[in-house]
């Protein structure tokens, strides 16, 4: 459960408009972490924003941070080709909603965590893994962000927590569903999850 909360925090600590921070991948990610933690902390003047206001702010930022199309293709792998154009559009929308709805409400208790950035590892000419450690109250947790260069912007397409990839986790779930059900039925499952959340 603690790892899940850490995943939730770090997914949403990455959600700042990427085109503002088009420097190195590490600089970009560090800026995101600082920005989202500032949303979670109390205002400098001591005033407090409601949890709903924080959630709304983070959701807006989230919409500009992740490359949800790249993330969607990665989570489906070869099964992406089984979806028609309309199904792909809806899948991206539902995956985005699942991430936002599942994680935004979980991070409001985090305010004092600190991320220490260790380095970068090139995965390809346009993909980089930014390596960091989250210094939490009770543990130091390895946290790696896989980012994709699009035009002059770095966008996150995967987060790896203690060696576990978010994309691979979703890919496993979706592959199991699609082994027995149609793409339309997968979308039904996703709609239900979004509604429950």
C-alpha cells in the first residue's frame, strides 16, 4: 500500500506544462516535482486551499504533462492495432481519466517529501530515463521517469517505482482482458473503473 501511495505521488509530481521546461530531462522533471509539491503545500501567506481546489489544479497540469498517446500505445503494445480510430481515441481519454482520478485524490497528504536526482540514462536518441530517489519519511524509494522528446518538449510516458513499470503493469492487465474479450469490452471495463473511482 505504501508503494502505491508513492506511485500516486510521483505520477502527479510530474504534471507541469512541459513546454515551459524544455531543458535537459532532469531539469524538466525536477521543475515538475517542485511545482506539484508547491501545489500541495500551504500557501506562503498561510492561507489554505481546499483539497478540491488542489485536485482541480493538479488535473489541469496533468493534462499538459503526460504524453497520453504514447503511454496508451505502450500499455496496449501490439493490441493497439486491434482498436479502430474511435476506440483508440476513447482508450486514451479513459486511460487519462483513470490516472487522474485514481491518483490525484491520493496525494493530498504529501507535503514534506524530497526528490534527489541521481542521473540520466539514454534509452534512444529521443528517450531518456531520469533516475531519482524519493526521500520519504520512512524510506528512500528509487523513482525513475521515462521521458520522450517531442519537438522542444520532454513528456513522461512511464514511471518506474522500485523497479516496477507503470506501463508494464497496465499492459499486463489489458493483455489479460484482451486475451478473452474484445476491444469494446475492454473499453466497457475501463468506463466502469472510471465511474467507480
